C-alpha cells in the first residue's frame, strides 16, 4: 500500500487493510459517509463530506492536535471534490493520518448500512468494520442438487458461475447412481481417483428410499475428491437443501468447508440471490467462530490468561499480549481523554497480530463489552 499523504487509495476494506490501518500512528481522522440512495437530495453527500471536514477542523483546533489540523484536513477536502462523491453511490470511509490517506467502500445491506461518523483520536475508528473485513472474501460456492451441481467463485461480494471440473459429475445420474447390477448390497469400496463413476456401489432389491443415502454419500465423495485441485485450499460454502448439505459434510474429506450453510434449493436461485446469500453466510461464519472463541474464554481453566476489565484489556493489547478478542457489538467505553477504549483495544490487538471477533448483543452480556484471551 502507498503511504503518501496526498494519495487516496480506494478499495475493499478487508483484513489486510484493517491490520495496516491499526498500525498507523496518530493523530487519526476517520470519516464515515453513508450511501447515496435514490431520492436523496442531489449534492447532499458532497455537502455532508464538507460539513464533516469542517467539524473535524473545529474539533482539532480546540484540542491537542491543533497544530496539525490544516495539513491533515487538506487531502479530505480534495476527496470531497471528487466526482464519485458528488455522484453518490456506495458508502465509504476515509482514513487520514500524517503518513496515510485512504478511502474504502463499505458494504450496504438492508440489515446494515454505514452510519455518518467522525472520529479524531490516536487510533483509526475500526470497530464497526471488523465483522465485514474479517469475514471470508474469496471462496467457492457449491450449489448442491442431485439434478445439477453448480459451482461459483465469490470474490468481494461478486459471484461468477464456473464450469464443473472434468472429474466432477454434474448430477447423481451422471455419476451412475441408479445404473447398477441387480445384486445384493455389498461393502462399498473407493472409486478410482477421477472416474466419475460409482463403481464401488453394488445394489440389490432394496427400495429406492433405502438405497438413496448410499448413492448420495458416494456421489458427494466423488465430487469432493474431484473439486480438490480447483479449490486449492480455498474455503467452500455449501448451498442447497438441508439433507444434501448435511450429507456433503459427512462425505467431504478434502474441502475446507465454511461453518455456515445456505439452506434452500439451488435450482431456483438467480446469481444475485446467490451473491446475497453468500455474503450473509460469510459474515455468519465469522460470527460462529467468535461464539466458539467466547465459549473457549468462558471455559479456560487458566483464568490468568483471560481478561474482561476494559482498561486492563487495553493495556494488555498495547503490550501485544492479546491473542483473541471478543467484542460486544455496539459496546463503547469512553476513556479519560475522550477516546473509545473498546476501539483502542481492537486497534492495538490487530496491530500486534491478534484476532478480533464481533458478537451480537444477545451473545455477550451488556456487562461484558470485551473478553480477551491472552498469549501469556
């Protein structure tokens, strides 16, 4: 990334960007600008950016950063003049420090839209962006159906359908699922590495209902094995009806499967539907990991490696001792200098290479804004 104070880097606010921003030296200005939606007054967003920059100048001139106000705010005025700001569109966040200027576009979903915000502190305001930034951004989606498998790549909110690899049968029938000799059911053996035919299954006079789980399991074993070179270690999101998703999880040995599922028939979903569901599922995946980390925190026998007192967590994070940090969504604890200590703990944890997880309000009590597992 560039560190020129006059260049405004645009892009996706992902985990790499967050870790970089966490390490920037203050003073740090964070400006969050909501999306421009149809029907909003023309030019209103440009006026909002100017107003936020003006407010930032007033606040800095009254505080400890007064001597740096003009130099820090000049690039923000330049960003406010850009055509993208005038035209509207997605919400974005501007980050400005003495060494760095950046603008990152923010996700805008029906359940969560960026909220107007201005923060001037020793750290960038990163807490509200953790959940989206650290959710998976680059993975595959496998649409499960016995009639037609579908494979997609998902990168930064966009899905693209891909052809199935040659070693992956497109359907249960293509895998030879019901084209077997009429003999007694025998022990299943592994198929060849890329035959695409379930040669290890021999079926007798059992009913179709009794035979189906065996066929499905072996079909998904072939798919899992055939996808391995294409996935190349990247995560895989499963999308399909509950029974098929569960069966694939049982059969898979090679895939790194995301913990969240998308339940529903892939046969009727459009590409935009799949994009929306995949985005929701990747956030849910990160949330589930956070819940497991919180459970680990609660069950740790060595309580000397846990911290919940907010000032103590901030000190430990500044010393590089916080390994994993769970944060209650919406939590704020203001310090004596007016800086949000929750955000300070988040930034310092990321700066030192720790992990941060945002948990929904109903997963952490109000009296527990932070829960930290320490390295030592």
